[in-house]
C-alpha cells in the first residue's frame, strides 16, 4: 500500500510548509496490469493505416463507471489546520480493486472535463436511465448543504415559505427553529437566525426526501452548491454513466499523432548520457498541461518502447523512446500539493488531455508487447490562491496494450 500523507511544520503561515514522507516504489508495481485488462471488456475502435492497426478507446462508450479498477491502494491526508485554506477537505483513501469514480472528486477534474457545469437534468438527458426513486441521499453533496448555502445556490428558495420546502421545514423543526418563526419565508429565518442558517441537511435522513423536494434543484449547476469540489463522481446521480465524449469539455481523441511500435526493450536496458531528452516522447507534465520529455538517467534501468514513423527515418517520431513508468519516475505536480508521492509520478504522456496521464507500465521483450496504464491526480483550487495539483500517482488503471508493429496513439 502506498501511503501519501501531508504533514505541516507550521500552523502560523498562510500556506504552511509541507513535508512528505514517501514509501519506497517497487519496480514490480505494474506486473499484473495486462492480466487485469484482459478480463475487462473496454470498448475499442480499430484503426488501420496500410499494414498497421491501432486499438483505440471508443470514448462514446467509455464512462467513469466502466473504467477498470485501480491497481494500487493509497491515501492522501490533509492536516486539519490546512483544510480551511483549501476550502474543503480533499483527503481520501482507496484500495486496490476500487472503481475510480469513487476515488476522483469533481474538483480534481474541474479543468479537464468541467463536470461541475452539469445540472442533474442535463445528466439525465444524456444517460440511458434515470433512477426511479431518486432521493436527496443519492445526490451526495446535499449532505453538507445548509439552508443558507441552498439559498445561495438557488436564490428563489429564499422567497418560499418554510412549509413549501419539506427538508428545510423538517430541519428547522428538528432544531426547534420552526416553532419560533412559524410561517415565515426561508430568507427571513436565515437572516435572523445564523445558527438555523448553517444547519447541515445531513442532520436529516435524506433518503426520505425526493430529489424534487427542493424546487429547481434539478436545473441548478453542480458548481453552485457549497463544497461541490469534494463530491466523488459516483455521488452525483448518473454522472458515472456519461460517455467521455459527452462531457461539457469532451475528451481529446489523442489520434492526432500516431506512431509505430517498432521494438520493445526490457529492464536490462540502461540510460545513456549521449541520448538526450530530444530522443524521448515520455516525461513529466507541467502546470500548463504540456508533456516535457525526460531522458533516462545514465546507468539507471530504462525499459522502453522504440517508435517508428510512417515517413521513415525522416519522420519526427522515428527512433523516439517511450520509457516505462516502472523504470523511471519523473517530477510531477505543481504548487504546494506537488510534494505528494515524493514529488514523483511515472514517466508518460498526456495523450487524451489533462484528466489523466498515460504511462507505459511494462514491456515483454520475448513477446514483443508493451502494457499501458492510466494515472490520475488530485487537484485543488484554494480560495484566493492558484490551483495546485499532486503528481499523477493514483493508478494504474489498466489500459490498451500494444504489440510490436502496432500503431501507438501519442496525442499532441
């Protein structure tokens, strides 16, 4: 299990210094990725260019809910004194075999897919079926909403009588507020009673209330609700059934740049000081979501796949190397979350955009095959501070393997 914990050395600074104590990273971490993927019927498309073929993901059928499970356990723990500065608590833990939609929070992929701009009705228009008896409990972020945060998200609620919104009425009754204020408007009670205004709906059994019990909830954007960033994807009804090509910011196909898997080299290979970064297509990711090629360190293990180009030796990909993430860890993340996982992530590329990184997870010289995996990261946009992200360290999610002479999707 990989244990990822942030520790603070000071509570007096606006952004205290963070110290991270990473575990050792085993080189065999990706050994079973191919076996796991073989048992997963991931939707694919086949592309042919002359004698070459490529297996590409069919993003019209791939959703958060049908991605293969994560292969390694881990956790991120944020000290209590830092949580107010983040605006919410991004801490979490996960186990090997867990589905990624229960690990990734909406705030992690805000810039990648804009999931927060959806309304529930928009989600239900895209997904094949709407739960027959959807309740407030099914919409996970309702648990930490308050009368005040709901009125901020849905201003028209403030003009309604308490009796017209059953969950708020019952919340006030349970706290003794309703008997004092009688039939006043919700906005009046919020203005005159700050304690009542900040009562969490989680104090109620939300499974007893229909999703329609709060007027206009279905047509309100997710990002209008307090703390939406800390909602896991599977806590928003049907969101994990939205195909990646139907996201508010659709995923990139990655097929704009394609190379040929010429030959794979195993773990006996070593880095060469004469082979610079310009010979590599794999590397680290910067804060602008650009892949920065990184060469293997001289004398260190450097398993890799060598690429060919349709244009032959004159092509830009000819002879380039995609290094295995089990051989090479590179600098990752930005901002003060960049210290997580020792500041390292598997070398790889942003083939499909910034939502996840694609890493070569292992090669088999005798079979001439290369295995791949996806890695996710945790991102936070603190109030009045720049966005910060961890390295891509949540994974691997087994991905589409290739064989020598197959096409390889490189992305831009």
